[in-house]
C-alpha cells in the first residue's frame, strides 16, 4: 500500500531530546520529500514539560492522539527528575505497554571513520520487550518488585510461551534479510524454568525457518564473545534484561552509545527511540550527538516501508543512514566521537548531504 502522506507523532522528551529529535525530524522530512512523500509531524505533550502543562508525563490526550498516527518518534525521558508521584511508570514504558510494543530491535554496527573497539561489528539484538524481570512489565496490577520486610526485596520474572514465540519469529524473520544466522541467548543452566522456556521455544520456532542457521549461548559467555569476536554474530534474540545489557555493550564496541539506534514495535506499530538517555548534564548546550536518534527514525521508516511494501520509505531510511556515514566521513562529528561539531552543525551538514 503506497501512501503519499504520513502522520508522524513527535514526542521530544526531556534533556537533550528537544535538541536531537528536531534534527532527526528535519532530516527525515527531507528524505521523504525527495521521494514524493509529505509528512505531517505532530508534536504532542510528553515528559517533564507535560507534567507542568497537563499534570502527567503521558497525558491521556497524547495516548489518544498517538493511535491516529502512522508511527512515533520519541525522545529520551528523565523520570528521575520528575516529582515522586510521576517517576513510575516511566513515560516510555507507558507507551510501550499501551500499544504492546513487544519487540525492541537494537542494531550495533561500526561507522567508517569512527574509532571503534570492534570495527567489524554488525549485528542486531532482538530483545523481548514486554516481560522478564522489569517491574513495570510483569504484572497486570502492581509491581513485580516488592518488599515483605524492610530488609528483604524480591522480584518476579515473567516468561510466557506466547511472548517467547513472537519475539523468536521476529528474530528469524530479521535474519532472513541479513546474514541468515540467529543466536539464542539465555541462562538456562541456572534459570532453568524461565530462560529455559525462552530457549526451548526459540529452538522450536527455528524449525519453521530451515534456511536460517541457529545456535545458542549463555548470556555470560555471549558478553565475552561479543568482546572477543563480534563479527561472528548476526542476530541475537534474548529476553528483556539480557537484551538491555548486551545492547549497551554492543553499542560501546561499535564506537559510542551516541550511535545506538533502536525501534520498539508490535505487529502493526513502530516507535523510534534511541537507546541513550536524556543526558541532563549537557542538555541545552548544543553538544549532543544526534546520530542515534536519526538512525532510529531511519530504522522506523524502513520497518514501516517493509510492512506496507513501499520501497520509497525503505529507501528514505537507507538514505538517512548513508547521510550519517557521509557526514561523519566529512569530519563533522560531535564531541563523543572526538569532533567539535555542535548538534545543529551536524544536522545542517547531514541535510545538505541529503
């Protein structure tokens, strides 16, 4: 289904969000316009500013409006700075849960001309995003963390067959468009029932993808192997907590957390949201690296284009990433990559490349 107009929701968020998100939006708008697609970018209340204006970091009117948009672009949040009554659940988690964005896709690839610990890394971490040990994702009511006494803290981990099956399907589908290899990451030697179920269901799903090679690793060994020989791995599929940790490690191996793009998706909806946080220490100083946000939007465009069989969208996403590479190659880099460019300067050069 080809469409010449898109409605895209923009939630700038906190800290550096109002600096990096507009850079990504301007660049994506140019990439889309070059392919005959008009985008309506609708900025909605979100984060700390929304607490002041609407009494909630994710107002009901924002959630209602999001449902009418083709996809979402969401900046970082700084919930630790919110008034105590608004700190949990985190605003990003509210959106993920509301739309059942169960798959978190986090690529890690080095960019030419950026010093990287692992210059040959090019992998995709497919992280189950709806359950596990995270306290906001494993209970219908209440929290998965609780304290029966002041000196005892407990946590409940949730793993279900249905969630394991659908995240495994996304991983094997992704591998078909990459190098055709999936590694199932678990800790079934210790967490025999929970991550054992995750492993077993993933291996069952693998039987439906005979064209994809599958292997498995314990999470501690996987961390070591990522450092030692990251180029050997293509797609990693894992549960929530392991995926969060391994993707941060992979991002640093590729050069910087400022390069770490990410999308959260369901079967029908996608949200672009970079891995990094709000970085309040540099907020408002025009220093933040916008690459992760730009590449997150690029990945969302490609996801949406594949879902709707519209090559113009996938090409726009590819052009965004290629423009990032070209801008870095031209020596335009922010401080985290050893350069002197400001956030705005990086964005202007990237748009000129587009």
